[in-house]
């Protein structure tokens, strides 16, 4: 039986993981797709979005948190599209949530694409669940922003806009000088005068430059680009202005310099051989670099990556070490810092694959390697036996029952659940069933932005792994953070179900 058929059967089985009770009303959302809300007044100094999306943003902004699900359902029932719902939610965060620090309440913005990625891979009757979670998350962050001063993205100072042919140079000068005011108008000029790929190439450099905010700057840059690819580049200007403001956050530091091995890696990038992308896969090199990351400082780890590239090792084998190291830190010392060793390096990996600039691509790889020791030191993660030496535990059950056993084990012993996952996959089990179950757990039991961010990142990295061996190991490692069967259902999802029943029932 193929993975697709098995996955369909698994998702239709409400008892497999103890999920689905009372979810029948969600089925009605499969055919619900929005009307435009009446236009609302906008403050004269606030940035205003395009007329086709401004009304959607406004009802999201104006609706009280305890009524927002019902309002969203009315809008969806009247014809609001998934894309416009996603657009309005993202742009509401852009206008209302201050991107300094890049994190905390600003996760209302940075989680949107992760929620979307998980939604797109899910069954139709669950596709709106992540957006409903993100909607409530925005309302919470909006309230917090009000308490902290009620920041709003303002209009551009049109009098200071650079000429179109000078916009890119003005942007680079402002970003290099950490000049927020000059960078803001330069960003607007660049967004208006250059194409999407050209504009983002400039942003990639500054997204990967600085490890402040535990890597959130790279994550923010990637989330903006990926969300804009879904909602449309026509919304780019305000999004990129928010991004610029976040990228130049110094967290109160009076030194306008990058945190991390950026300067060293600028020099390292110049030393990479010309045909560096033509290297050969090397499992031994992956293990060797993983061992180096466990004890070396950022500069030494980056230098080792440079050496491997120049010896003919494929970049993919180095990325395997990066991804394994981040997940290894998380498995040994679960927490916010170690989790960002995964999500920030996932963002750098995305920049590596998205960029068309040779230096940016080298920097993304070298920075990923160099950032990991900083995460290791902050978490004080044990550097003993690692994921590359993970021993499998056989699972006697088969198919859906085996997956159910694994997720039941999470609540008792996460290490054992990881080893059972590895045993299940090495015996021919389906990675698709593991990740389908993980998504359902996040949808129904997730309580934090990081559940979505990590779930999307580890699933994506497993698909990018250069060897099936590492895909299985990453799936196993994910059991150290994924909610298990015994985790309580999210009260938010229970409230969402009640709203669906009330509006559509």
C-alpha cells in the first residue's frame, strides 16, 4: 500500500492517536471559503495597505479577541478566501506589532508562514486550524503591544525617498551604518524600483549577518519572503520596512557590529574554491563536522567547514551536520535556545537555496556552522553520544498502530519515543505517517508559536537531508519536542470548535 493511501487512512482514523473527538463540525469548513469587511477608518499617520486587503486587516485589528473566531467564520462563510485571510493576518501583525525585539510578541508575525506550511500539508478539513491558532496569537500580541506603547508602522517620509537608480546603494549604505531612519526610506525606494529577487538579495545579506535575538533576524527575513510569495509581492513595501527595522535592532548595544562570526566568515567566503558546489556527498565528513561543532568555538567550526568545502565535500553533507547538531542540542537540552538552533539554521538553509549571489550562499552555510557553538554554549548541552549514534528500538506494532504507540510513548519517555521512531522507520515504516501525526498533534495540542515553527522546520529539513539515514534520524529527534498523545488538548482549539458549531451549525 502506498504512502498516500496509508496517510489518507491514518488521517481518517480518529482513534489512532486519540484525536478528533468533536471535530465533525470542522468538516463544514472544507467548503467554506470570504466577503470583504466594510472599510474602516485608518489613522492618518499609519501605513495603509492596498484597498483590496485593507478591510480584511481592519476587521482582524478591530474585533475583540473573544469574538474573533466567530467574526472570521462569518467572513469565511461569506466568501473570504484562504489567501486573503492569510494576507490580512500577516499584514495586521506587520502594522501593529513592533519588531523589536525580533521575537517574543513578534512571533505573531514570524509564525505565519510556518502555520501556512503545516496547513498546506494537512487534510482539507484541518487546513484552517493553524490560521485560527495564529489569529488568536495575533490578538494576544496586539494587546501586549498596546501595553508596551501601542507601536504602529508609520507612513514613509516621501520627501527623503532616494531616486530609483540610487535606492539599492542607499539601502546598503544605511544597513552597513546601522542607520534605521535612512534604511527605512531606502527600503521603500528599493521595493518600488527593483524586482522581487533583486530586492531580497540585498536583504539576505543582512538577514544572515547578525545572531542577535538568538537568530530571529534570519528567521524574520525568510518568513517575510516566503509569506510574500504566497500573498503577493504587491504587499512588499510595508513588510520589508518592518523587516528593516527589525534587522537593525541592537538590543540596547551601543556597538553597531554584528554578533557572531560574520567578519571571520566574510574572509572565509573569499577562500572557498571556485567549484565548491560540485563536491561529493560524504557521510564521514558529516560525522566529523558534527563532532567539531560539539566542542569548537564559532570561528574554528566555520574554518573546519571551509576546509571540508575545499577538500571537495558537498555542501549538502555540511548542511546535514548543521541540522543534526541543532536537533541534537534540542534533544539533550530542550528549551527555547536549543530550539532556535534548529529554526534559525533552517532559515539560513533556506537563504542558501534561495539566493542567487555566490557570496551570500557561502555565508549562509558558514554562518550556520559558526552559529551552532553559540547555541551549544548558551544551553550547556551535553556533548556526549549524539544523534549519529542513536540506537533504534524495534516497534512490534505495524502501520498506524506503531505510530500511535510512538506518540503514546512521548508522554512517558521522549528518548524512548525517539528510538522507537528510528526503529519503526528503519524497518520500512512511513515517514509520511510520522509527520502527518506530528502535524495533528501540533494542531490540536500545540500551545506556542515554537510548536509551529519547529514542526515546519524539522519537517522541511528532513525532506532536504542528503541521505535517507539522516531523514529517519531527524524524524526520531523531533520526538523530543513534538506534543504526545497524553498532552492535553489546547483550550484554544476547543473554543474554535465551539465557534464553528455556533456559526455553521
